[in-house]
């Protein structure tokens, strides 16, 4: 079982500063890409000395790992809450989709860092991969249940889940904080666009 | 106007070898990621000496640019053919979606190189960005026409297009040549999953 969130102890001042740094680093990653943003660029964005930044994160891999871990914990908590809230399969999937977009665009500032999966070294990459798999299984479970009950069309649940997550993740590629659409508007539109195609016998507007 | 395909002169033997190298490079990019694959890895995958590879491509940026240019020319030609073939907006969008997946998974071997947009230097990046914009406009035009005629639901055509392209592009992230699903199966499933959500008043199975 993945217990990314619950494994944490009570936050220390260093943890709080680390969280602040992660949000700031998102701006540097978004502007320059993960590979293009050096530790000194990230420090500059944050108004810190590079040496001070290294006190909080050993290096870019460590920052990336923390970004992905934080995002995954939020995604997993969001999916669990949406599933627990109940309702139709379509309602649960829309709630998951909305939370997913808000997590990516608001919490991680639209940084694509959490998508730079291959950049992580082996052990940490495997841990993040397990978290992503757990999240994918949660979403897929809702699709499968909806197909089994006849509420959703008889789609391939694996491919439907991948298509949904692919569309949701892609928002970080084009979204800009100063663009015309706010994250909640994008979240609602994507949830609707993606989930409507799955509903059996017509649309649940 | 973007004329990536029509600008080409008759192919020379060097062009043919370059096309072969691009397909081979896709394997290296897929396995190691664009940033992880060095020119010597790509040469090794192809059974070439690095010095020989440099005869065909000045460097990795040049390879990436060629990958993206080739993929875009195929995507643009595919969208134009699908639009020309006519039919309902849903039929045209499904044809575009199918061709898109086949282009990514079969022609470019599932390499994510064409997505590493930020890695290109300024002028070439701008050229590729123009091509991507032209492609997006073609797809969006079909969505807008379908919404205007009442065939499609009154969705935000811009966001619907981005959601569709995001889902289609994401196939390269998880697809593996030795995986259980062949590209045509994925192409059909994604076309159906994505486009059904747009059809007004029920599904066009």
C-alpha cells in the first residue's frame, strides 16, 4: 500500500519552508522546463542564495521527488475523498477529474515537474511509480464499477482511465497563470468533456 | 501558412538514411527519455559510429527538430485528409484522432521526442510552435463547425480541442512496442472515448 501522506510526522519549520520552496520552484520549472531550470535559477526565483536552497534540498532530483510526492499525496487523497462521497460513477469520476486539475494547476502551480518521471533516479522513481499505479487503480476501479452496473458504456476501463488521466495531465503543458481561464473553469470543463463520453445512453448534463 | 510537407524537395539517399535514423532514434528516446539519450546511445541503438551519426544530424537538437517536423507534417496531412473526406463532425474528429495515435505510435515509434517542445532552441521552436498551432486550429475548426450545426454539444471548442489532443499525445507516455495492445486498437478506442463525449443527445456508436 502507498502511504505517502500518512507516513509524514508533524511538520517542522523546515518542512513548512520546504513546501514554500516547492511552490516557488514550480514557477522556475514552468518557465524553463525541469531540465532547463538549474538550482541557481530556482534560488533566484525564490530570492534565496543557492547555498541556502541546498540546505533544504540536496539537489534538483530531491526537489523533483518532493514535487511528485506532494502532488501524488494530494491526488490520492482527492480520489479517496471523491470515492467516499459516493454518487453515480460519473459524479465520482467528475469529482476526481476536477480535483486532479486543481491539484496540478493550483497546488503545484502548473509546473510540469511531476510529469518528468524518467528524470528521477531508480529507487525514488520506483516509489513514485507505485504511487501513480495506486492512483490509476483507484480511478480505474470507478470506471469498472460504472461499466459493471451499466451506468457507463462498455468501454475498456484501462484505456478509458489512461485517456482521462492523459487529458487531465496535459493541462500543465498549455496552462499559464496569466492566461484567460482560471483553474476551476478548466477543471469543470475537462471533467465534463472527459466523463460525458463514458455515460451510457446519452449525456448526464 | 505552414507548409512543412510541401517545402520538401525530392528525397536524396541522405534524406532516406536520415528518415531511417529518426525511426531508430525513437527507440533510444523512448527508453531513456530525450534528455537521457546521448548521441552515442542513439548511434549505438542504430549500430553506427557516433561520427557517422553526426554526418546526418548536427546534434540532438537537430534530431529532435527533425522528429517534430516529420511528426507535424504527418499530423497536418492526416487532419487535412480527414476533413476533406467529409462526413459528420464526429466522424471527422474520430478520423483525426485515429491518425494522430497511429502517427505517434507507429511512425515515430512511440518516442516522446516530439513532445519535448521546450528543448528546442528559439527559432526552430517557433517554427514547430507555428505548426502545432496550425494543427490545433484545424481540429478546433471541426469542433466549432459541429457545435454550430448542433451536431455536437455546446462545448468550449478551445478546451475540447486541448483535452482531445492531450489525451492523444499521452499515449506515447505509457505505450510500449511489446505491450498487449496494438496501435490500431488504441487508436480506435481513444477516438471513440474522446469523441463520444462531444456528440449531442446521446452516443453515435
